């Protein structure tokens, strides 16, 4: 099943738009709350189109993602009862409960790792708010976790250029599935350890 390739293709179209920076900010923001598509699908083609602005695009993505993380945190703190039926319908509830237990015990470290992976950052932000994780460690974990992710991508594009884009396009599906498997393995490990 191909999921990441079509999303990447659509992002290439969006990356050429004159408002692409705003789209990048929007996707980065909403991905930290509910959206399932990581912002890198816009960041990569935009940075390849203008390599000198790669770090600027990474900064925009990180800032918007941090704001989205704060919204997710607030939703977990103040609106979890409203989100619960929605997460149950979408099949996120069981995973959310596990993540919430991990966030209560290892919140900062979980954000460092989860901020680097493409999928459940939204669950981490909501769970962090739900378990009452202190705001400063939450922000530090979110910024460092997401920051290393987007800035490593920007750096790789600056160093690798068009060759890096071709490699990404060729391996986008295996990379996406590998990241999901790695994340599932990490969550399983943390659950079994606790």
C-alpha cells in the first residue's frame, strides 16, 4: 500500500505555490494537533527549490509546530473529554492511553524522541497536557525534538542538493514505513519496560 508517495507528490505541487511558506507553517501547526501528514513533505521540496532558504523554512516549520504543540497541550489539559469520543472513533484511544502513561513517567524524553518521528506527535502533545506535564519541560522537549528533525533535514538538503531529493523520492515509501515501524517498536519497548 502506497501512502507516502502520493502525499509527497501533492506536496511538490504545494511547494511551488506563491504562498508555500504559509502552507508550510499551516501544515506544521496542524500536524502537531491533528493532521497525519508530516510537514517535511513541504519542507523538503521547498528547501530544494531554494537551498539558501532551507534553514529559514526549517525555522518557520519549527515555530509553527511549537505553536501547534501548545494547542495540543491545551486541548489535553482542558478539552480531553471533548476529544475522547473523536479519538475513540478514529482508533487512537488505545494508543493515546499508552502514550499518556509514558508521558506521565518520561514526558521530556518521549517528546525528544517523538518530536523526531513523523507520527504521533499530536498524541504526545495532547497526552502531555492531559497528564499535566510541566510546561517548560514540555516546550523544551517539543522544540529540541522537532528542531533537530527539521534542521537535520534542512542541513541534509543544503549538503545533498538535488541528489538528496532524488533519493528521497525513490525511497519515500520505505522511509515512511520504517519510521512508523520504529515508532511502534519504541512505544512497545516503553510500554513493556513500564
